[in-house]
C-alpha cells in the first residue's frame, strides 16, 4: 500500500523540481517518486 510523505523544501529546491517537471513533462509526484527511487535503489 502507498504511503503519503510530505515535506517543506527551500524555494531553490522547488524551482529545480519545476524545471524537471517541465523537462520531463511529468507531474510533481511522478518526478519525486523517480528521484527517490534513483537515490534509494
């Protein structure tokens, strides 16, 4: 089952996430899942 995780990030991190979202044409949740998976596995 999925678990919701929430956190506050500095504006610089949020801006970088927005850039990745645009580059990959993906929503924030998808981008964050991919980034977390890449770091963990």
